[in-house]
C-alpha cells in the first residue's frame, strides 16, 4: 500500500475529516519500515532460491559416472536395435559369441518371460566387450560382458541380494546395474527405473544357474519340427533345437518355473508323442 492509498483509507475512516498532520506522519513512519523489511526479506529469499536452483542444475550437469559406466551407456545408445526387432542370432550363437569374447563358457539366459527377444550378440570393437541385446515392443536392454578387473564400481549403490555382487547406477534417464562374478563382470543398461532394471539383472543372474537341459525323443519323425516350434513358443523354455534325422529335441528350460514332467504333459496334451531321455544337468 502506497502513501496515497493509505491517505484515502485514513480519510474514509475519519468520515471525510482530515487527520491531523502529526498523526498521519506517525502512522506512516510506523508502517514504512515494516513494509520495506518484508520486501527485503522476500527479495533475499528469492535470490537464495535462485542460487540454489542454479547450483543444483550445475551439479546435475557436471556430475558424471565413472568411465566404465559412461562407455556402456554410450554403446547402448549407439546400438541400432529399436523396437521389436526380429532375432538375428539363435540362443546358441549368442552363447558362443559371449564365450568367445570372455574366454569362458557363459550361458546368457533369455528374457522371454518378460516379453523380450534375445536379438543378437557381438563384440564391441573399441573395447573388446561382448554386447548382448534384448528388445521388446517398446525398449531395448543391453548386457555387456567384460573382464572384471576393468569394471569401475565407484559411485555405485550396492544391491542387497544374497550370493550376488551387484551395484546400481543412474545417469540422465538411464539405469545401470553392474554384476561381478569371479573374473567376469556384466553391465546391464536400459531406459528403465533403477528398481526395474535391478529386478531384470538379478533374475537373469539367478536364472543362469537354474537352467536345465533335457532331450526328448519324438515318436513321429514328421512331427519333429512342429514339436520344436511349439517348444519355442512355450514360456520358461529358453531354447529348443530339433534334429529331424535323429527324431529328437534338445530343450533348455528354467527349472524354477517349469518341470520336465510339465513339458512332457504339454506335448502330450497337444497330440505330440515324446518320451524322455536321461541327460545330466549342464
């Protein structure tokens, strides 16, 4: 309220009579400093908030993760696979590529139960890492396999998972989960919330140790390929390879979620004759 507005208020309150000059000045003198103090405090608060916001943005922009994680995100973004692409490599070819790069026999499990297709695996020329790509209808997930000694875990948040050494990172819109096992490390990258990617990475690591392989003898040689096609579409079955000449199907499945007996029963229910063969877990 300025002096002129205050003058009108005083005049109205006095029913049109003019207040004595000394009274008016005393009132104005008492009100002016308080208004100025409030304005100064508000201005100071606004300046502090603006400075805090600038510092926060500056900190967010300048804070970067370690080079190992940065490189994984960069290579994930450069991958040409988007959307629901057709698989360009079989599960065995993916496993062979990963094993060739890492120097160890490592089975990378699929994520069909989560709606993902295991697209391909290749060697990153700049780093020598193996890069496995998964995709569904709306996003892709990368898994990089590298020497554990080259993995920089600084800045990561440890995940509390029994038997698994894993760390979570976030940068911009990307989440990263790094898993270390003996001499091999895996870096998972996706445009997902950290808890969602952590769930995928941990489940894949646990599943990798629960995969079982069995061989089915197909009764009718002419139905061998149909048996293989059905198995490929069955949830919890990671891979199914058929050999029509030998009338058999080799099946890898997640024994946490399906049993051999259930697979046999599924085939019998759909009119496919198959008998089990004893084969050790591998």
